């Protein structure tokens, strides 16, 4: 049994009760994905599975055989930041930074969701840019908590990417 993590094949061995979050952190060594509540409440563990954002603490790794998982490490590198990562830096979209990987993965998934939704509503052009308002972004990102309260800057960063 295998899945792909950031483009690399990984074996799904070990305890079948292992969550995807613990698999990523402990079996893959990808500690960018954070454990906050471990109960689906905070969004710190958000990753993309086949392009859809999910809370990795709420699903078992063995349920993802054949899936493509993308973590924050798969979005960009320090030398080549993803546009969302660069925007979070430019807008100070964090304070302690603990929630930031989940925020950015969630924002990536949200933009892709909005792009697909907007495209299917307006045209078949899947490259159509979503036109999200500040309020829509705040609502769509409400599953990702920031205990530092950096929400205005997080929304500013996402707005820069979608505008
Ligand atoms: Fe998964 Fe909080 S650690 S939602």
C-alpha cells in the first residue's frame, strides 16, 4: 500500500490506526504540518489530498492508498516560495507561526475550490481567477484558527493572491 506525499511514493506500513497527521510527521518527517487540537477543531493540521483541503488529524493514513497528499513542504521552498507563502511574509500573516502551514494549505485549497466553482458557474475556463471578497475569504478560512489573532493580515495576504 502506497500513497504519494509531495510527489514521493511512501509506504503505508505500520499501525493502521495511525492518523494521516501522525504519518506525515513521524513516518515522513514532514513536521511542517502541525498538531493543535487533534480533534478537527483548529485547522493546524490542514493538508491537501488530491487537491482538497482536509484536517489530517481526522483521517487514517491507510484510507489514502493511491492518493496525492501535499503538505506545506510541497508548496514551495525557502528559495522559491509559493505565492501564498510570499504573500504571508509580505503581509505579516502570522505571529507565532504555529497555524501558518495549515492556514496556507487551507488558503491554497480554498482558492482552488473557488476557481473550480467560479469556472463552472461562469465558463469552462478552469484558469478563471476567483473573485473573493474579504468577507468570503474570512468565511471560507473560518476552519483555521489563529490564537495570535493575525486574521486581518492573513486575509490581506490571501487577497493579494486572488486579486
Ligand atoms: Fe487537526 Fe486541530 S490538529 S484540526
